[in-house]
């Protein structure tokens, strides 16, 4: 019998992996449908939902206990009660969806990159990094994987996450298994096993 660790389960069963992939596919499609530049059909009927998420991120940014320059509006700072520009909040919102709370410095869970890495680790290497846990309790496994691949100490897993231009690096280093693109058909999709399995397509 396979061991259970809290609510995390050591399992490669299709039902649990379907649970993991289903959440990611839904999030990707919602993000794609919030911006016509992110899908090949020009849809934007999730625009208001997307903007609401950005506003929530902007509120959290305004509550940070230090002021930080806005990357998009000269002389504007955010934090200590000051709100960022919408573009700045949009940038952080996208980055956090892709990489988690550690953006723009390191990847973590929960995030799109984290979930796609986890799925690939479970299905391709029997949980070498995650230990077979469906929900890792911290970001150590994904950070170890990224560091090992960047240093050439391990081969990359076979998946590619397509992200908007400008989101393919963290802390100044390219992220393994990530490709920046402005192709609306590819943005916010992921391909596993040489493209045999694709998530996020409309």
C-alpha cells in the first residue's frame, strides 16, 4: 500500500493526476480568455474577471510595508498605502500566476509552472523531486530542480510552458522548460512529451 502524508497522496493514479491537470487547464483558459492577445480567436469575455484579479493584487501591493518604484510609470512608487499603476499590478498578477508568491525571484507552489513541473515529475520520473506528493508543502523541490538544470547537473523534464514575452526568467536567469512567445495560440499553454499532450488550447 502506498503511504499517505497528510492530505498529500503518494500516487500516480489517473484520477489524482486528472485533478491536478484539470485545475491548471481551467486556469490557463480563464487567463487566455481575459485578453484577446492571449488567444487566437480574439475572445475577451473573461476580461472583467481578469481585471478584478489585477485590482486585488494592486490592493495587496499597496499594503506592503515599503515603497518600491513602479516599472511602468516614472516617479510613481507603490507600497505604504500607495497603489501601483494598473500595468504594474497586471505584470505582478501575471507573474504570480505563472510562478507563485516568489515572483520575480524564484518559482514556487501554487503556480502554473509549479503544477506543470509537478505533473512532469510525477509522470516522467516517478516523483524524483516531489517525492510523489501531489501537493508539496513548500517550494524546495521545484527550486532544487531549477537549480540542478541551470547548473547542468540534471536533464530537463520533457515539458514546455509558453509564457508572454518578458516572463521567461526569474532573478535574471532563464527558467528551464519555459519559452516566451507572442503567438496567441501558444501563450499560456503547456506541451508534454514532445507535444503529445497539450494543456490550455482553446
